């Protein structure tokens, strides 16, 4: 059992080197070491799952603990589930994973029921109106499976409307912020951010690269360069996406002479365009992150734990990168 693979899955959503962004579902083969860690660590694995991490991966790991762990582990996971799953989307993802891992039993029905009874009517109304169905599940399905006892007449009326359509529908209730937004903490890491400036990176991809670079420069000790068949320094903040044109040589950023703790390369190329592979180029200390804005990972599945491939880009990427290079 490799505990580092389990920790990597919780932090990044992958046990290997390829990290995806956007909406997707995990499968058991994505979390083989996570399943082993759950069996070996028992309830301590649940404690780790509930810490800091990528929420979609944590939700899947919690479903694995509630399905594959021993009795104390399953009880701990199901006890934590109602409060840890803060949205309908997370609840539906948990139930979808559980359906594939274990099927429905009394413990799972009870935990799902507590997800509904522990929330105020206003909170539930917002969830039902905001996300009524996802991953093949709906609130109607879950309430009919769980059969929770309504803790108040108001809950009873809402449960009845959800399951049968009888009575008046809930009205939208303005959300009241209950949590402060998650703020990314700066890291004392020397990072080299290398932005592909070849012809294909014009337009939206160049703007994404500039946005990411500006975010990371405020959080790390960063140097930013553009590169195609050569490299050149970029002013920070990056106000204009680099545009050197021509072809790209992915070996160029590795020739940067200053020592760094992490090299972060942003490109939309689908293939490795260099005379050497990344294994040969990564001889000096440091971690490599490749953010691939094209449809495929740049290097494919390289099994080096010091390399992370991020396919696509969304608001979660800065946090994923910081977690990897920390």
C-alpha cells in the first residue's frame, strides 16, 4: 500500500500523473491504492479524507470508505457523510459512486436521510431548486429510498412536494453565506512558469495562460517566460499573452539556468515536440507540471511521481498545482 498515492488522489484527484478538470466521474480503477489504504488504515483513512483536498476526489474516497472498509470504517464514513457533503451535486456524486461500489443498505439509507433532516427547510429548498437532478439521481429518488422522518411540519410539506408533487412548490430563498471563500496560501517555492507562445496559442489559450501566470506569481516566487523555439522573459503581471509565432520546442524551458523548485509549462500542443523526452530533461531537481490546453495530455502517461499533467483548465487548477508543488 502506497500512502503517497492515497494522499495524491485526495489532493489532486489522481493516483498517477494525469489530472483532469471539469465534470467527470471516477471509477474503481482510478483509485486502486486508495481502496488499499482504506482497508489498511481503517477509520484513520476517513479522517484523512475529511481534511484538505480536491472535493470531488474526497467525495469518491468517502463513498469507497463507506462501501469497502471494515465495519468501523463504514460507520465512520457514513456518520461523516451528511455534514461533509455540502451540496446536492456532492450528494448525487456520492450516491452514484456508492451504487457502483456497494448497493443500497440500511446504513446508507439512514445517512442519506440525515442529509435531508439535518438541513433547514430554506437550505433544502435552495438545493432542490438549484440542482434537482444529476448523475442519474434526483431528490425524489433519494427521499423515496431513504424515507426520512421529517423533523418539522415544514420539512414534511417540502418532502411531500418533492416526492409526490402535492402542495405548493417552495419559493427561491436568497442564499446566506455561511463560509468564507477558500483563500489560496502563498508558497515559498521558486517556480518557472513557461508559456507556449507559438502560433497555436493565440486567442483564448493565450489569455488562459496569462491568467494562470498572474495567479501563480502572486502565490509563489515565480519567474515567467514565453517560449517557442527560444525563450524570453515576460513582465509580471502578464498583460498581453505572448505571441512569438512559429513552432514550439518543449525542451526550451528546461534550458533555463536559474535553479527552480518547479517548472510549470502551459501549452496547447498535443505531442512532445523536442529532441528528448521529459524523463531525460528532468535530471535536475524539481517538479514538472504540464497544463495541456489541447484535447490530449502532452506527454501521455509518464509514471514519474515528480510530473503532473493537467488536461484542460478551470478555476480549480491553481489550487491543484499548488498542492502538487508544495
